[in-house]
C-alpha cells in the first residue's frame, strides 16, 4: 500500500514588514544674510526691452552685466535660476534661433541699479553663416566697446570645458578684463552631471584656461553651477550683488537721499 505524504506546516512566524525609512537627505549649506539679500535682489529682476542692434540699447551710465555662452550651455536656465523665476529668460526650442539682446533690470523700479543683458547663444551649427557673422560682429562690438559694460557672466558646459568658440569670445573682452574695467565670472553649468572628482578637474581646467586673464587688476572668478540642484546659486548671487553699488534711497519727492555721515 502506497503511503501518502502531507506538506509539513511551517513553524516559523511570518516576518513582520518594517516600514521603509527614507534615506536622510543632507541639509543644504547655510545661506548667509548677504546671500539672502542678493537672492532677493535678483528675484526682482524684470524684462525691460529687446534689441537687435547696439544703437537700440539704453544710452546712459547705468552699469550692465552681460550673460554669454554657447547655445546649449544652459544660459537661459541659469538666468532663470538666478532670478528664481521660471520663464524670465526665453529658451528657444531650437538652439541658436534667438538673435536679439534681451535686457532685464534689477533694483527699485523707480531707480534701477543695473541692466542684465542676455546675449544670443553662439556656436549652433544650423544657424546660417550670414547670421552668425552678423551676430559675431554685434557681440564683439558689445563686449569690446560698450561703455556701460561692467561685468560678464560666461556659461561653459562643465562636461566639455572651454571650446575654441568660448576662447574666441573671451578675446573680444580680454583686454578690458585684464585692466579690471570689466569683471568676469565663469559658471561651469550642468555640474550636477559630474561627480566630485570630475567637478574638481573641471574647475582646475577652467582656472588654467583663464590664467592669462588673471592679472593683478583683474576680477576673474569661476565656479561650479547647476540649475537643477542650485549648486553655486547663493555664491553667484552674492558675487553679482557685490559688483553693483546699491542705489541711494529715494524720498517721497523722488530725490536721492544721502546717507548720514
């Protein structure tokens, strides 16, 4: 007679499921009061005008800071991140299509302290050669001779470093940077795509590329930057605020108020 077997009942107690505990998120670095004030100042940035020729830009003594960079270096994203606004700077779906200088103002509406100039992206292959030459001339003239220019913020993709076109653009403003007439800050964008070692290498390579401009009179800086995780945001905001002297308070009659001695 064939015996039958029965499965034994397990005597082990079922494991109790422990609730999943999310990994701790590192706290963001503390932001200084100066950086908070600078970020608030940039947040008030607003669109002013657009120009296709230098003659269409405001004529006056208000300082200007130009944002420059290759068409795919993340320039518009960086401007929007600095201003903490989603669509202040327009990012064209087709890189290289924007062929105007867009001007933004910062500071009190009644008495702006600075204009930020968003220059067209450069280096996109699909743009017709004729248009490239026209805009190369406009940008060269702006960087070399624009009297109001006080600083340049240059976007360079941290994964690729300075390209030949980036170095060519720097030549337009190099002499003014060397003498200290124009300040220069290079943002190594998209740094969230690099690990710590790669970030250090990108910084070292950029510093080497900028070494010729770093004279005793020059104000040249370079930092890792990411619009995605806001790496470098507070430091860049504070640096830009430090470039521009604060305007004197305005009284009820619109007259400047001198600070008390």
